[in-house]
């Protein structure tokens, strides 16, 4: 199998939609004296749990802000909405924010909301049932279902660089994460890259973890806002982050108390809803400069980015 060459990524396509979206789709200001709603894009994933908890527990309201968590089924939908001005911020990975910036959608990362520490994992590469446990290099050459120019490819590339430099990664394009599950379990592909809790689910079905990001911390999840929002509503941004930090603390102190919220908002297979270990969320922190710049450099070297970006163009400091 051969890796499909990607000539244009989903974020570039999303950015191009700026010229095609009606004015009515853009967030409009509220009447004078009213609390302006913050429209924030989210995906139904575990890493976004503090945002769901902050909303359901009334932490945003306690800070005096009105937050609408806008759900999206895919990253493409979310990225398109941001480029069109229908949301003012979003939850996602570093690559998304950096590519958005390079495609003339001015945004900045403001905080890291989740990262793998200690014995926690979020992403893993797995071999199909019956394949035993090949090395990561062997599986990479045979074929791994995932998506090019995404956090998944970055994660695998970094692991390969440390374990088997020079190994060719044969990425079998499967942009829909849920679609990789049946592909892997039916052995349509030799291997696949998946996030939790799907990693645990396919393990229970016979797949074997070949490598994961346990304790490595190279694929953090971040909170990002548009430059316009940050310049006009700095105080509201600080309140948003304060409420989210409060939610992260609650999850870490009493994870079982938020299990109903996790089941309601995150894609957790029914088999795991009562048993999946809820991750520990540490207080929000500024994205690490070394990770931001390494991600940016990787994208530049792959030819995904043509624009030169500085740290200050990618990250907004001083809000935490």
C-alpha cells in the first residue's frame, strides 16, 4: 500500500470558506448592557471534559460569563466554523491552531487543557488482532490507518524518530477516527492509530498496543481563541480559563462525580461507560514553547506551511 499524497489539508480548505460564508453566519454583538455569549467549539472527546463540567456545574456562569459550547461531529466542521466567524474559540490540538494561523485565520493558543503525564495515555498505535506484537517500525512500513498532516502523524513520526530513525511511515488514509475501529478489528489494515477510549475498546476486542504516548506529553490539547476576541474581551478570556481550571480540579478530586457528564458528552463505547478510568486533569498552563516550536518546525519541513510564524503569533501569554 502506498501513502496518499495530500496536496491541500482540511484547515486550508476551511480557511478558504471565509470568502463564501454569509454575514448572517458571523457572531453578532449583543445589545448594549447584555452579556455577550462566548461561542466555543468542542468535539465529543474525553480531553474536553473540563469544558463540559464547567458548563454543567455552572462555573462559567459563576464567573459572570455566558458560554455556549458548540458541538461538532468532526474537526473539519469545527475548523470551518472558526474560519467563518461562527465561533470565537475552540478546543483542539496544536497543529490545528498553527495551520489556521498560516492560512490567514488569526488565532492564538491560550492554554494547555490536557496532556499525557505519568501512566496516562491518549493516543496509541495498535496492531490488528492476530498479528501479535510487531515493532512500531515494522507496523509503520506495513501500514497504519490514520490521517496525514495531523496530530496522529506527528505523534507517530516523533516515536519513529526516537526508536527507528529513517523508517518510512506508510499512512493508510482514514480521516474518520471511528471508521478505523472496524478496519482494524476486521484486519482490513495491519494497524491503526486511535485515541482513548477507543484504544481500550479495541484492546478488549483483541488488538495489541504497539506504542502509545504514555508519559511522553508530545500531543497536548489546547484552547484557542481568535485574535479579535482576545483583543476585545481579554477579561472574559481570563474568566473562561479560571472556570475551566476549576472544573479540571473538580475532575481530579472526584472523577466519579463527573462520570455522567462524560457519558453524556464524550464518545465512550457503551461497554466502557461504567469502567473507563477518567483521566487526571492538571491546572491549565501556557503551551510549552519547545512543543509549539517543534510542531511548527515539523509542519514547515513537511511543506504544509509556507508562512513564517513566531511564538508570539501562535501563543497568547499572560492570561493564566
